[in-house]
C-alpha cells in the first residue's frame, strides 16, 4: 500500500481533508513524477488561513508579519 502524500497542485481545503482522513499532522508533497518536493503540515494550513484573513496591516511590523505569513502560506522556506 503506497504511503499517503499530497499532490503539489492540491487546493489547501483538500489538503486539510486528506490530513484529517489520514489522521496526520503533516504529509509529504509530491510533484507529477512522484518526487517529494516538500512537506505540508497543519501549521502551514493555519498560516494560509491566517494570512488570507489578516487583511492589510500598515507599518513596518505589520509588513514583516505579512511577509512571514505569506512565505509560510506559500510553502516556501524562510529567507536566510
């Protein structure tokens, strides 16, 4: 039986359903050739929802927070 995984192009609501069905906190993300390209977790999904609900936050601290949430929501690693 193949291990549970998430396709890279799956919408985040569907990802949440797969995580719940598999009772997993995180799963590998695979691309079309089934190569693992990352991991998606419940925390990533929460960050995406928070980013979408955050609205605009003016000021340098708000912009920094938005950049951090946007990076996490896009499943990209933080800048070095």
